[in-house]
């Protein structure tokens, strides 16, 4: 009987055989692991493709969302209003209800087939909510400060200086016909101080829209003037009553709001409202007046010249009407005009919709413009 002692060749041979078995097993496991790894990797890649596609679509969605937020400011708040004892829901924020290829402002009513009076009531109630909205008030204040910076820059330029006399003359010429301030601006400094320090949106808007009158225009206003002459004036086809009503300061076109202090408690000169003595000519021939003649839109005095003038402010401050900032300003100015009883929402929106296509969105230019204004303000 042979005794195999530890350390003998036989023992080593036996251990080596055992090691080879495990080494072969290891090799098999390694190969299996590699194959499994390749297989799992392949599965992972296949599984990753939909994930990548999903992430790309998600990113595209987020990007589009940001762009949509920039181009179309929208909110979905609602507010109960009471008219003739009935509670209805009215959108607190009108939306741009059109595809991106043909963006436009459009008033949304609570339901179809409202009478003209009911439409004007909803417009007045909506206008009141818009004018009381803190975000809209801040937008007007910011616009006013920007306008002060812009005017100060050009007031110091000999070749592009604006005339404070033209603004004062413009305001004086429309007193009693439009909502205007009792105060006068005798010096440039007093106007700039007003724009920078006044916080009331009604008072600010009553002056802002009058700034770029005939004596304070440049070539960039030519298209806006063309819109007024070619599209707005021909649609002002209305009849006027022989006796002019007395000036007052009540809110809106319908009379549904009797206790809104937005105009009555301010330094606004009483004026005659268009709604009180003008009505559409039943024989009007202009094709764009068909919706007003049929009652689809509420007529007060035709497309708004006030909104057309306000477009000049947007033009000089490089604010597109469909940007977040522009949407708030257009909405608030529309509420100001409707609240003052000068036009219906449709008439104001018609003017803004005529202007919007000639001012395509230039995001980079807008950012640079904001940077320029902030730089001037910080270094001023």
C-alpha cells in the first residue's frame, strides 16, 4: 500500500487536477458571465432606446413649454360673477385661442348666444378683475419705469429728443373725450418722476398711451400709422346722437358695475363715453364689420385707436404683444380701455391683432434690450 504524504508529487498532482477543475469551472463561469453580460447589455441597449426617445420627447416638451410660456401667457383661474341673479363662471385670464401660426387675442365668453348687453356686462366684470390683479399692476409699473428710462435716454439726445410739449398738448387736446389726468407736465423731469414713482395703474395708463403722438414719432412707427389709416379709420362707421351726454366717470360700458372706485377716486377729468352716444351704422359696408353687425362682436366705436397708440409704446420698448410681459400689458390696457367705456374688448383686440404680425418675436433682441435698460438703470 503506498502511502501518499502531503507534499509528495502525487499530492501535488491531485491538487493540480482539483485546481484545474475549478479553473475550468471558473473559465466556464467567466464565459457565461461574459455572455450574460453581453446579453444583458444588448437588452439594456434595447430598453434604453425607448428611454432615450422618451427623454428626448420630454426635453422637447419642456422646451416647447418654455417657449409657449414666453410666447403665450396663459392662466386658467376662474371667478364667479352674478348677472341678473344668476351665477356664471367667467375666465379671469383670456387666452390666445388660435394655433401658433395665426396667434390672436380673442375674448372668451361664459357661453354662446349672449346678447350684446350680456357681452358688455361680462367684459366689464372681467376688466375690473384684470385691473385689480397684482401681477398686472406690477407689469404696468415696470413698463412705466422702462418708458422713463427710454425717454430719459432720448431726451438727452439732440437728434432724437422727444418733446414734453407734444405730450402735454396731446393730453390737453383730448381732455373731456378720453380718460386723462387733471395734472400737467411742464417739465421733462416731472413726467419722468411720474413714470418712476406713481404706482396707480389707471393713472399710469392714462398717460402712457399718449406719449408717442405725432411730434414724438420716428420711422419705426410708420407701420403702426399705416394700420390706423388703412384698417382702423375705415371701420369707424358709426352714427352719433344729436345731443352729447354729460361727462362722467362710471366704470365700463354696461352699467353693471356701479361702485368701482378705479376711475372715480382718481385725478381723472370727467369725459364723454363713446358708448353713450355712438352706435354702429346699420348700413356699414366694410367686410370686417360683419361680425359686429351680426352681433357676434360687441360694437362701441370701432377698432381702438387708443390700442393702436399703445402699440407704439410696445414698439419703442421692444415688447412683443404675445410675450409674457406683452400679454399682461395688452390685457391690462384692454381692461383700462373697456373700463373707461371707450371700446369693447373685441375692438381693442382687433387693433392688437392688426399690430402683432408686423412685430415677430426676437427673443435674443428682447434679452439684449432688457440687459441694456438694466445696465442704464444700474449705472444711472
